[in-house]
C-alpha cells in the first residue's frame, strides 16, 4: 500500500516481481539493483527457507530529483517472489500491501503450462487480499528470449495477457530489458499517484502518515521474517478443526469486542494465525495504527464458556459508588478500592432506630436530682 509521509516528504511504493519457478524473478531484481538510477540505495537482501535455492530478494531506493512527485521524494521497495517458494506465510507477507507487479513469463519451449498455472495461482493470491490483477499497474515481461528455440513473444503472451498489459522482451541474465521493464512500470505507477493527489482516490490507494524516520532496509527484512515465523508456527485458520466433520447449514455469528486500551486507534489488518484447544481459542492479529506508525501483534483469547454466562461480578459495598472514585482516605490497588476485596462482615452496618448521645442523658439526670433536692428542702421548711 503506497504511503505519503508528510514528516519526511516521501511517497513509498511496493513492487513485486512474480513468475513461475526459474522464469527469472530473482535475476530481474538482482540486475535491477545494479542498473537502477538512485540518489539512495540499500544493499541487496535475500530471505526465505534455508532448504531451497529460491528465496526472495529485496532492496529499496530513493529516486533522483527527476522522479519526485509534487515535491515528494519517491521511495521504492522492490521484491521478488519466485514460484518455487511454496510457503504460504512467505507468499502472503511479500504480496501484502503491494502497489504494482511485474509478471515474468518464460519464453523457453515447454514452459507454457508453468506460465499459465502461475498466472492462475497469482490471481488466487490477489483475490485472498481483495485485489484484482486487472486493476493493478502490471508489466508483462517475456524473459529468456535468447534461449534456443525460444517461442515468439506473441505466442508466449497469447494466453497470459487477457487484460492487455504492456509487454517487454528481456534477457534478464545479461540485463537486457530489465531497466526498461522497471521504467515502464514506474511510469504507470507515477501516473496513478499523480491522479490520486489530484483527487481521484480510485486511481491508487495512498495512505497519509506522519512518521519522523524511515524504516531502514534491515528493519524491513527483520519485520518480514518475524511475521513469517509467527505465521509458520501458528496453526493456519484453514486447518483448525480439520479432523472434525463440518456440520451443514449457516453458522451463527457472535460479535466479540476485543479492542484493548493500549491499541485504541488501531485496526486489525491481518490474521497471523490461530490456535485451538478445549479451553480457549487464541487468535493472533497484526494491528495497524490508523494514523500511521509501526504495526504490532495482538493475541485475542476467546474463553470457552457460554456468552450469556458472564464471569460473576465482584461485590461492591453500598458505600462505594464507583470503582474509579474512591472516598478520601480510602487506599486503592491498581485503581480498585481496598474495601472491594473485604467480605461483607467487615463492613459496619448502620444502627437501627433513633438514639441520643450519652451526655444528654447525664445532664438530664443531674438536673433532675437538683430539682428534686430543692423541692424536698422547701417541703421540709413548710412543715
């Protein structure tokens, strides 16, 4: 997802080179890292499973002054995703929030089915993210044009280009066509960014953020690896309950509020994994701040108890009116009143009926004695 950062005056975009195994995605990115013209450029990274030769390559660069858009620098993040990478967590992480694609097709004989199968798979991956291939900026590159008996470009793209994407011939191993492919894609993407800034929100998804510093390339890779590892170790949502027969008919829907105070202003942007046992369900989410900033993981625990049987509320004595407004002189622990934790027998009950203070009874007794003594002396004198 393209972002516009008003703090650093940068627009950042994400490009992914995809294709069947050995079609040349990685070769394109490696060659582009050498050929691209940039004012800043990171080193070339690779990440992925250690037991395979096919891994994703990554680098980012800031274009020259000629690439600026409305006084904003253009930061481009470039990825490769070869078809040999079958780990779903890896594919999903690389494809998440992309802005444009280069589809690399193999012109060598016998690769027709591989090209077609990968294109179908690509559309499935995009569909899971709510994207359509036809709506994205895409360049269709025909690679290995130098191979013996290479098929004509028209034959290669006949079944691969129903949307009329621009086509570029290439021999990526020696760099031919690599930069041309990239420049055409960036021209398409730049036009859409201009249209968005002119008020056409449908041209491209451009999210405004205000982040004082740019993520470094090694931080970007570290975050990708952390997410991939988390998704790989967590139980995929599709496999939860896989050993149990699925009942027919519509399932009831229950809304559960889970927004903790520390995540106010964030929204879930991805389900990283789920874990199920007989006591609880744990759902790990990736939370994205709506005002920009780093994403954070959040695990939501769903307790296995009826929704209409809430936990018993703690007793609150009648003299305490609120769990957050303690009377003067009453100690608190973590915002709760100490009295909330006392049993009822420790709370003094008010006396029943009406009574006078003891000093009143004493004064009345003394006064009565004096009056009785005076009357007695008077009566004796009369006699």
